[in-house]
């Protein structure tokens, strides 16, 4: 019953997010503030993590922000640190306070959500963690302990 409630909640959230995306359009990345200059080393860490996983995606945008309006309230100190939003489906949001290993794992995890969305799959935190591990993220950083 617990899993069903979570699925229904995520499905409703996904439906609402998709509705916002379809009817309001995607806000351009230029309208989303980033808290770091583009030459910050954290962008390179994400780029290398994706490249090492064999991921080349020119459509992907990476935004570092601690602005709660965009990053789903994620902060590295809370065990979270990234976010995928339906209304910006080609963008991953990352907190600025992440250590390098956390940053690599969370970027890969959030990119897994980008692919889930693009493939019309429901967002699945366990599957995103497993995919991040397959792509080279450290298993001990998985936030969702799934079987």
C-alpha cells in the first residue's frame, strides 16, 4: 500500500508538471539564474562525469543554484543536492555546496531523470540511483536504498 501511495503521488505530480510544461512552454535557460560563473570547476566536474559515462547531450543544461524556487529545496547538507523539473525537462539543477563525489553522483542521477522523462517513463528514484551507479557514480552516495 505504501508503494502505491508514493506512485500515485508521483504520478499526480508528474501529470501536473507535464501539464505546466505543455501549456506554458519551457522557460528559457537564460531566465534561470545560476549562482556560479560558467568557468567554475564544478561545471567541469559534471561535464567529465557525463563524458566518462558516455553521455553527450547538447540539449542538456546544468544550473547551479541554491534558489529554492528552482532547485526543489535541495542542498548537499540535507542528503539532497539536485533536482529535475518537468517544466525544464532538459535542465538539471545542482546545489552549489556539493563535494566533487556528490556532484558527480547527483548529476548522473538527475540526468537519469531527464532520460526517464524523454522516454515517457515515470520518474523512479531507485532506477535513477541504479543508473547513476552503472554510469560510475559511487554506490555509497545513493540516497534511495532500494532493492
